[in-house]
């Protein structure tokens, strides 16, 4: 979290020019507030892993995604291939394989 500038002393005069009352609470004074969400994050991650189940295989999922991308960019006609190449050159799409969409 970014730090903030400290609040000026509360003994400054109010809008009428009357000095602030000693010991009185200044409603505009900033209070440092921090919440440690570490335990909640650990619980959230544990719940995600439990929801995925014991059969979840991250490598199988990754290979499935790669196969889906290969299928998505396969069989492009000349205009689609040109557009694909332009998007790769612009950095919108990652280069795949030899830099060309699968035939």
C-alpha cells in the first residue's frame, strides 16, 4: 500500500481563526489503517484447490489449451494468415511454432 502524507498538527486555527481546542478530536485527521489478508488468501487458495479436485492435472490442461490454439489458427486462408501475421508482429498474439499459423 502506498504511504500517505502525515496530517498537519491539530492545533491549527479553525475557519473562524480560533485556535483548536487542546485535547479535542479533529474529525479530519487521517488514521493509519491496515488489514492483513494473509489468512484469507491461504483459505481462498485452499478452497480453489479443493474445488479443482484431486484429478486436476495442470500439464494436461496446458497441453489442451495449446491444442485448442493450434486448432484455432489452423487452415487460415491467405487474408486470414496475413492478418494473423500482422497481429503477431504487433505483439497482440504470441508467435507460435515457426511464426506461421498451422496449416
